[in-house]
C-alpha cells in the first residue's frame, strides 16, 4: 500500500496545490512582509480591525513562505493554514486560531461583517508569533523538486 503525503493528496489537476520549485527571493519577500505586518499589528494605537487585518495578513504571508519553502504553491488562501502541521510542525493550538481568523476575515471581506474583539486579536498575534518563530528556523531555500 502506497502512503501519500497531504501535499500529494492536495496536488494535481483541479486540486488546490501545485508542486513548484521554491524561490529564495520570493521566500525572503514573504518573510519580510510577514514580519513587518506582525510588528505593525502590535501597535495598540491602531484600531482592532486594523490590527486584526495586519496580523491575519502577516500570518498568511509567513504560512505561505513555509509552503513555498516546501516546494508548493496554493490557489486557495486557507490551505496554507491547513498544512501547518506539515510545513512547520505546528498543531491545532495554532492552526485552529488561524482558521477561525480566516473565517472572520472572509465575513469582513465579502459580507462587510468584521466582528473582532481584543481576545481574537491577541490570540491571532500570539499564533502569528509562533509561526514567525518557526519560519525563521527554516534553512536556506534550496531549489529542489517537492
């Protein structure tokens, strides 16, 4: 019996992932963007909505960096959070927060209902910090086939 990885299960025609060689410049840019946005999200003089938006986009950029480092590209924003156990070895205590924030972000983005409070922003920032720390431990990008 052949065992396939979650990456393989989600790759292929009509599926949300495609194998693509990692790119050092893209990886560095995503990391830089994620760290800058996370730093800005810590600015308590900004509105909760702005801090949420900054932290969510920081988390997405950093999770995408990890996915790209692993040699995959996603056509679906949510997949970068779902694959955190594979890309960064992170468990449900992180990806569930990010998943919930993805749902909140979608309601705000598509239905105009961005309902955030201090607790969710605090949890999002904490989860994003964990992701950032893990992304920073990834080695250099080596163009390799996934």
